[in-house]
């Protein structure tokens, strides 16, 4: 009875204890990578009691606990008034002792707003690509930020962070997913794309994403909202054909720091 109660609690809290892992065979002796995707809600804990508060340290602690090698961040503020005119990408990188790259999406509140990459490896060849959107005045510009990480001496991968449109219907997400597939079609290095895709498995935009990428789970635990989560919209994927093997995929039950739960995948990259 206790075991049943524990399993039921796990299902309620994170939408499932054991997501189905999408595995791809790889050679022995590969490099293990801990990949984290996290929409950090501009470091603003979204509880009513903390409205307007910026708590960078809460995000730092949430990330540090997972000991990631590479992190894809969304909803990052740089020098905005609402966040106290701090460069969140720089502050997070310094506190976590990681390298970083910020990809600006829009001007916001006197500063910039977008996505970021954190890496314990050296980064190079950083680029930010604007993703398409329709003519709706409410459609917010979205981007794909991508960089090369040297994960071992003379061993490189490409890593990208993105945040797709949140509007309904999903016209913009469909266009944006197609653009990501197009932008990455000629990548010759192993490639990981992670982020808030604002879409659940089974939607057209995720189906498009799945034509080019193997997501790290197929029956995934929910990622939003943080209390009684009901949807899986935060994803990690690697390019189909890359020699990655998924060791684990989990949604982290961190419920204070953001309105999204962090997603962690442990991958092995074959030689």
C-alpha cells in the first residue's frame, strides 16, 4: 500500500516517475553529458507572495544541484528595469562558474530579453537566428541561439537554446519548428537543441521537430505548471543520426524558483 501511495504521489507531482527514454545506440567509452533545459521566468518566483521579486540565487541553486554540463535557458533578462538592471546571463554564469552566450530576442523594459546558453566547456561560433512569425502585432519575436562547445580536447558539439511562440493557434510555432529544422539541416557536428517549445507531444510543431530530432523521452513527465503540472512543453532533443544514447531523462521537482520545472537529460556521446 505504501508503494502504491508513493507511485500515485509521483504521478500527481511530476506527471510520471519513469518517462519512456528514447535511446539510440552508440559505441562504448563515450562522453557523458548532463543537459539541462530551464525556462527561468526572468528569475522571478511566480508565487503571489513573491510578486515582483527577483531571486537569481534560487535559479542558481536549482541549476547547481543538477551539476549540468550544458544549460539552455529561456526568459532571460539583460539590464531590464523589472529585474533591477542586472545582466542575468552574466550573473548566472559567474555564480555557476560557467561560460555563457546570450541570444537577444526583443527589447524589453529598458533592456534585452531572450534565451541563453551556459556551459562548463569553452564556447565558440556563437550565433543567434531570428525565427519567423506571422503579422499579428501580438506575435513576439523568437530566436534560436547556438554555439559550439569543446567538450574534450578537439571534440566539439553544437548546442542550442530556443523558446517558441506561445500564441494559439500554433501557426508561429509550426513556422518556427520548420525554420529550426532548416537552420540545422547542414550541421555536421553532433547537435543538441533544448528549450521551451510551448507545445506538447502530438502537436504539429512537435511532429515537425521530431522529423529532425530525437527527443530524450517519448512519454514525458509534465513540466508546467510547477504545482500539479499538466503539460509537457519543455524538451531536449538531438539530431537524428547523431551517436547519442539517452541514459536518463527526468523532470526536476523544483517548485519555487520559476513557473516551469527544469528538465535534465543525461546523454552519452559515442566516439
